[in-house]
């Protein structure tokens, strides 16, 4: 079986889970118990060493009282939007990409 390689997105999602959990004063064990898993598995998600399924991420967002989008949108989206805007020749699409990135980079 091929070894899992953590992506930047997996690491970002894990980091955002950890930030929110710590912000609420919860331990990994607290979150793990709420999700019905071991604290070691929560640790793997938070470190980005394990991909989290979309359905589980939705459950995590409910337990941490944030919308699921909380785990995706950060300042890096502005950079992504700028890059996307350079790949299109349509000026309307380019402007929309830049505005999208600016909107979500404000957090």
C-alpha cells in the first residue's frame, strides 16, 4: 500500500481544527470522545498525517461550533485567487477571482 503524503491542505485543515479545539479549551481526548475515536486519531488529523473524510469534518465542525468552511478559508486563498486570476484571459473572471480571494482573506 502506498504511503500517505500529507498535503498543504491536510495540514491547514488539521491546524485549524487544533486552533479551534484549543480555543474552546478542549483536549484531544475531549474531541475524540465526542467523535467516538481515539485521541491518537485526532492527533493524526491535527498534524495533517491523516486525511479527514468530508463527513467527519462536518461532524468536527458541529462539535467545534463553526461552519465547515472555517477549516478551508484563510489568507492563502488570496494567493490562490491571484494565481487563478492570472490563468484566465477573461477580465470578468479575473476580477471575480481577485475579489473572492480578498473577501476570504479578511477572515
